[in-house]
């Protein structure tokens, strides 16, 4: 058996294993860079053995447009006073986009169903953490921060909330694909939703509500008497009821408070500072990952000595706490234009091929709604969910052109 024959025979299995490992790393927020590198090697091996895959990827105008990210990042780095803003992270974005496209082109529907690994592993990790905590004789409070935010196996409640909302989005989207699995998927989505509420991340809960609202609307369009729409409405009611009794902290206070200072929680100062930073370099920004140093420099200006008290009372933030402002600060109007094209293209493909594309479409919606109060591109882990979902949607769009997956028997 020569090397080419070996790759032809074993590279599909290697790619499948590497893809599953990558999804597991996302679900655990564990060694994501290593898992991504393994998947890159497996993808390269498959591409060498199956030359039709690179040709199919090259046909994507979306991928060509996304390739502008490193170009914009390089220009902003050259013009930026911050050496750390080298834009290498944009290659992570492109890799996740390509992984989503490639695996969908190869396996079709199976790639989308494999997304269920994320909520499944998340739930198993949450259960394992709770069991380990109990077996160690530790109090339940050990699973929460001092201000009653659930953290479980991820040390930050905001990141845990984002993960749980994404997992619920995948389960809810798959409900429309696998009617026979409706009950276990709905129970999984409900469990993830309750845990998301307990994490007390407002951006994550609002992202979850955006997902449920979208799914309910689609269900009613399909069938006005849909029991699934009623079940989703009852899930929202149950969450609010649960929060009113057992978790009355941040989320319930946000839903009932009319105090804007509490609702914004200092974000107005962060957003104003971000806007002023953007105005200094509006076309290409100061470079990917430049916000922390750009904000520190902006706060140090003599004319800003008595401004932005909400920021100074905490610490110099690493991101703009708002997706659009974060994009503008780091990649300018040029980067925002590329993001807008990708998002519009992804949403159009997701709507066009419903219900098969509902899981990645709801992943994308969860990310975008979460981005109203958060910035998901400052970590490779967060951004992987966005670009993987976009890649799967674009891959499905290309599949519609090819009419069948590149790998026989993947349906």
C-alpha cells in the first residue's frame, strides 16, 4: 500500500475523528488550539487524497471574500502603534470557516448532526462536575461564584452561559430535523436553558431568548397549531417562573428594572470610549486584539482624566463589550463590511435550506444576539462557534450546487 492509497483509505476516518475531537474541545473549552491543529492536519491529508475538495472550496465566493480578513488585519497592524495586533487570529477564523465548509461538503447532513456532540459533552461535563463536587464532600455553593453565578467546569460564568446557550440552540434546531428524537432533544435544550439562566450571563440569556423566539416563529409559520411552538413558549414561561423563585439575581432584576445605570452596568462608558477609539482609525482600525492597549492609551490622555468613571472603577477591559464596536475598533469599516457580507450570506443560506440548516443558523443567531452586549472575537474559542456555523451554512449552499456530498454514502 503506497502513501496515496493509505491517505485515500484512512483520511476520511482521520478527518471524522479530528472533527469530533474539535467539537469536544469547544464543548469543554479545553486545548482548542491543539484540537484545531489536529483537525487542520487531518483536513490537509484528506485534501491531498481527494482533490475534488479543494476545487469545491475554491468555488465559494464567500471564502474568497473572507480571505480579506488577513489583508485588512495586516494593513491595520502596519499602521497600528500596537505590535501585538498582528492579526494572526484571522487565520484561525478562516480555518474554522473552511472546516465547516469542508466537512459539510464531504458528509452533508451528518456534519450538522455531529454538532450534537457539543451539547451532549457539555451536559456530561456539567453532570460529572456536580457528581465530583458531591463526592468530594464540597457544598453546592462551590459550583457558583460569590455573587451566585454558576461556573461548573468553566471558570467564567459569562463563557459558560455562552456555551450553554449555544448548546441549547443546537438542540432546538435539531428538533426540526429529527422529529422522532423530539422529546430527548427538548429535555436536553430545557436542561441547558436552566443552567444558562443559573450562569446569570445576561448576554447569554438574551441570546437564548433570541433562539427560542426564532424557533417559535418558524414553527408557527410551518403550522399554526404546532405543539412544538407551544412547548417553546412554555419553556420561556418555565424559565421566568424558575428565575422568579430560585434565581432572582441578575436576570430577573434586568427584566424588571427601569434603572438604566443598572441595565448598562458601565457599558455606556465602554461603548463611548470604543467609539472614540474607532474614530481615530475608522477605515481599518488598530488591529485584531488591539482594544486592550488602545483603551489604556485612550484613558491615559490628559483630556480624559476625569472621564469614563465606570471603566476606571474596574479595570482596563480586553474587549468592547459590543460586537459591532469591537469590530470597528479592531478592523474598522473595512472589517465590518466583510463581517456584514458573511452574516447576510450565512443567514440567507440558513433560511433557504430550512429545516436542515436550522442548528447552525440558530448557533449564528445566538452568537449575534449575545454580541449586543458582548464581543465574541477576542478569543479563538468564542469565534470558532461563529465561523464554524457560517462554514456549515456555506457548505450546505455549495452542496445545493453539487447536489450530493463529495463522499459517497454520507447521507
